[in-house]
């Protein structure tokens, strides 16, 4: 889950990272008042969950409260990479001497978090990474030991950080690590971490990604969710506890269990079809869950047929069938459905499905074959 710059910086600040004074506004007049309180010279920053806001015109320096109001009027409502700006952060402007990149993410290959640092931070960091990757220093962090003092000193030397900033840098690097670790983040990034004209360090921009599987441990962060970045299907899936990933095929798959869902996708491909999605409705799927799954699958215009593959273990097939029928009643899909039910009360389930004019199948292969054929006909 992505959180906004101002939210990320608040979390960083909790762990001792210095950030500029600032406040969020949703209207130009409010931006003006905040700018006035901050002394007039501010930076007006769009709060949208995409990178490269600066280059897109979503970050603007203002020299007076009036100018801040004008910039806010321009930026609020602006479309940046498909997202509408609804909030702006008004930060006290800083006088930037140089920009450092400082970030932590997971290195899956090394199975460890890695801190990445570059003396050439700022809006062109991707370019630096592409053209001169040697300018980005990587230090792996043992999660049991945490970030060590010697590692921080190594980094400071590698980026030629002035001696007088070492102590502050140590606090910031440690703070970022704590924020990353304690929030179950998969990314914590300060870009730029600036050296100001006054010679101090300041985290001017902040970004965090939180591991979705750990959100339940952070109710305060869960509240920060901005559904603007999700598709409607993703929102429905999350709200109904369904694991859903959109793909670009034409056979919508509704399956219980992640392993069975993967198998179903493979068999669909084996028979020459292509799955429109991965969708695991989980155990104990009731009518409500099934209906949500239908709505998700059918919201995809590419879907030509729905393949329902359910294994009834603890879940009873007749209950699932009733759920499917109730969901159909509600959603009224206009594409053919192929249903394969197997396991507890499969006979009863199949009878219900067959009575409702859907295509039934006994085996997964048969179901996949029929679904592929139906998709070709459509
Ligand atoms: P991003 O483009 O989404 O990464 O947004 P940033 O917050 O990183 O802002 C982009 C760039 O704007 C930074 O790299 C800085 O060069 C510049 N910038 C941001 N805040 C300030 C500030 O307070 N003063 C000045 N002079 N420039 C700033
Ligand atoms: Mn940035």
C-alpha cells in the first residue's frame, strides 16, 4: 500500500528524521493561510501517489502567501499520470545546496533489506541509476542486527558527506531504518535528503510502501489508504477479502484456493485459452463473496466466459452453488458460465447449477476445454 508524502514524512519524523514545517491544504485559500503562518516562502506540493510530481508541474515554489494560493489553485484538480490532485502539502521552502538520495527496500535475492544512497539524488535519480549505477551505494542490513554504526560511516565516506553532517546523517539513516522496520514497509525513501545552504540536513520528500500483508498490524496506517490509486475491481476485492490480480486474457476464473487458482490458469492455457485474472475467493465462500467476485470478473470488458472451479472440502458444493445462483440473480451476467464443482455435496451442487442453464463439467480438463470453446464461439 502506498501512502502520501506528508504521511511518510510524519512517520519519518516520529523516528527523529528532520522534516520541513508544513501542513496539508485542500483549498487555495487554506494554502494561503498556511503559507502566511510559515513565513511566506513555501513550496506547494501535490499529494498524489505517483512519482515525478516535480517534473509534471506538481511541485512549485512560492515567495508569498498570494503566490502560494495561486499555485495551489493551479495544482489542486491537476491530473498527474491519471490521478487527480485533491490535496497539496504546503512546506516551508528550503534553500537547497545539494540533494542526496536515501532509500531502503527489500533485496529479495539477498533476502535482506538494502539501504541505497547516492550523492546525486533528486528528480533524476532513475537516470543516475540507469547511466551510472556505480554512483548508487548499496548496503545490506541484517534485519536481526539492524543498521550498524560502521555501515552508516561507510556510507557517509562513500558519498563524500561533509564531516559536520555525519552526526545528523546517522540519526536520519537510523530513523529511516526504524521507520521501515517498525512500519513493515517494503520501501522507505527520502529523495531528496538535502544539504541546505545553512549546512544542515533535511528530508524534503518522503515515500513509503507498506506490506499489504502486514497492514493489519498497523491500524493507524491502514486508515491512510487512498483508494484513488486502486481500480474499482481492486477495491471490491480488498473489501471482500478476495485475492485478485487482473490479467489480459478472456476467460474469467473464479476459484477457491490459491493453488487451485494457479492450476486452473495453467490448464486454461494448456487448452489454448488465456485467463483474464487470478482470483481466489478463499474458503467458505458465501453468496456475497461470490457476487463480489462476479462483479469483479464482469467489470473486465475482455471477459467472454466465466470458469468457476470450486473444490468443496469444508466448503459444501451445494452452498457454493446456491451462492453462485444468488450472485447471478444479483449481477445478471451476460456471458456463458462453465462450472466445475467437486468434493462435499458435489452432486447436489451440480444439480442446482444444471437446472440454472449453466455449462457443467466433471473434471478440470473438461471444464477448461468447454470454457475455451465457449470463448472462441463468443
Ligand atoms: P517529486 O518530483 O515527486 O520527487 O517531488 P519532490 O518533493 O522530490 O520535489 C522535486 C524537486 O523539487 C526536488 O528534487 C527539489 O529539487 C525541488 N524542491 C522540493 N522542495 C524544495 C524546496 O523547499 N526548495 C527548493 N528550492 N526546491 C525544492
Ligand atoms: Mn522526490
